[in-house]
């Protein structure tokens, strides 16, 4: 099986998903957009959900591992800037709400949604670990809440409200998130 064809199928799948929603994805249209026959899909995937899972793990929603920027606030800002770039992509912006809606209806899609979230949380763990090592966060910080707090305001603004914050707004958001993370460890 050609890796190039598989990538073309993933891209066509995302386009179809963004255009119509997962429930209305036509595998025939996906194959045609990728320049293949429907059999090319079924040789690779047994279901639409398996196709979605593979596409998301291969191409979807990836961020580079965050570099150390020297402080918690700088790391949070860099994370937000990279996340904003991902959430600006018109296909991703349309797929995410549909992914969450499908997750509410399907255990398979709930598992896929959890997989996407877990990858993002792994990157947040790196930021938290660095901040703890630098003494900026208490080691007993509630990690689950901290990991929820990192992307949530930006996600809400961009995906739910459809607004894209400026770099200045991201800096204010990073400062607020940093203060919130530090307050979690202070027992406030």
C-alpha cells in the first residue's frame, strides 16, 4: 500500500469531514478526492471510525513538543501560540466541534476524543514538569486541573466563540493561566 495514497486519503477524509460532518462522510467521495477507488480505503480500514482514528493520529492536531523558554509564563505563551496556529486551520476548526458531538453519541468516538486529548495533555505535562523543576510550581499541583486550564480558555474562544485572539491577548491569557497554575499549588 502506497504511503502517498494513504496520506491523500487522510487529507480527503478531513476535507469531507469538515465539509459534511463525520456522520455524513461518504467514503466514495473521499476515495474520489484522493484519486483512488473505495477499495483503497477498505484495504486499510474496517470502519469510518477506524479511518478517523488513523487520520487523526497520523495528521491531525499535532503540535511540536514545547521547547523550554525559561519560565512558566513564557512556556505557556509559546504553547498558546502553537495551539492558536493549529486551531486557526479551517479544517480543524470545523472538525473539532463535530468530534466532540460524535463523542457524546458514540463510545468509539469518545475513545478517539480521549486519545486526541491525551496527546495534548502529554505536552502540557512537559510544561508542568519544567515549572516544578524550576520551583515555579508546587510539586503537589493538581495536574489534572492544571492540564485542563492550559488550553481551555483559548479553545473556548476559538472553537466555541469563533474568535482568534491577537498575540497581545495571548500574552494576557498566558499571564492569567500562569497565575492560576501557581494558585493551584498555593492552596488558594
